[in-house]
C-alpha cells in the first residue's frame, strides 16, 4: 500500500532557521509541502498533460527542470501512456532525486522516466519536445534568467513547448498585497499556522525571487517564443504555455 507522504512540520518546530535550501529534511516532507503550498498543483499537471498531448508526437522527450521528487513526470507518464514519450527529470538536490528514483520504481515507471543530477541552467539536450519549468525559475538568480530561457529555446525542436509555472508578483501594490493575503489564507486552510507561514516566508526571502506576469512573458518572447499564453491562473500563481515556431 502507498503510504501518505510525511507531514511538513519544518517551520512548526523551527527546524529551518537559515535561508531555505533543498536539503534531505526538506526532501522528506516535500510532497506534503507542495500539496499544501501550491494551489491546484494536480490541476496544473493535468492541464500540462492535455497540452503535451496536443503538441508532442511519439518518441518526443519531455524534460522537467527542477523535477524535485518526480511527481509531475510520474503523473504525466501515467496520463499519457499512448504517446510513448521519454521523460527526463533534472535537479541539483541529491535528496530529491533519491526520492524521485524510489517513486519511479514503486510505480514501475523506471523504463520511461529517468532522473539526472545537474544544474538546470547548463541543460544541453538538442531536439527536446518540451521543457517543464514549474515553480523553479523563481529560484534562479534574476540576472541569469534571460540567458537560461534563451538556451531552452535553442534546445527545443521547432514546434516544441515550454510550460512555465511560477508564483508571481503584481506591480499594482494593492493587488499584490491582497493576493499574498489570499495565498496566506490558503495555507492556513491547509493546516499551516501563522508562525509556520511567517517563518517560511522569511527563509525564502532571499532565495525565491518572483517576477511579474509581464516580466515572465517578456523573458519568453525575447527568447523567440511566438505564442505565449497563460493556461492557468490562481491569484499570484500562473502557468504559461510558450511555443517555439515551426
Ligand atoms: C514540481 N517542479 O513538483 N539546478 C537544478 N535544480 C534546481 C536548481 C538548479 N540551478 N535550482 C533549484 N533547483 C517541481 C517543484 S521545487 C519548487 C520544483 C519549490 C531545484 C530544487 O532542488 C527543487 O527541487 C526545485 O528546483 C524547486 O512541480 O520548492 O517551491
């Protein structure tokens, strides 16, 4: 029987006092953390599956950049068995990759899904069908983002796609504050305490640097993507589809 993931209490008992890092302790509770911290996480994966079903062909490769414990790729492999896609996850946290490999074995998906250690900003995989960049660009230094997105564009085959999901800021100060309040409420409703939320926000302060919708859109357009459209939005969380022209 599949056990539920261990509960995320990292910021409850003050286990994390320094800046946030993707450590062994974080990896252990990560699935529960994502489930309770990312609005409509599963819906975004299902939406991604619908889009990949349209834009990818048999034998295409899907690369998940910042794949963490592999949840997205394993779900996609389950949702798109007819496409015969190859799935590769890349992450630089060994603890996350250990969990991802274990889950791939548990769900008997190790033939289709592989996980590699590496820095995603150095990705070199010419002819890729799709790059997934879900809640990860926000951890890349802002000055490096333009070059990184350009590299992804170059490595995609014509007609290939990027899926970009991020927490975003609004340049309207009132809306920005209200969206953050609504997200705060979302986490309270999922069992996090005020103190846990405040501690995590502090730990992420210098680590997670969100861009606005416009800035993310501009990053994609300036790299050469032609169609750049949001396919999902929940207050300050947005997912984009960007298509490389044929
Ligand atoms: C999901 N996409 O389930 N190179 C490689 N990995 C990195 C780098 C880097 N430079 N920087 C950060 N990471 C996943 C969730 S989590 C989002 C992504 C979050 C990795 C880091 O180790 C972590 O596993 C992941 O990016 C970000 O949809 O924790 O909010």
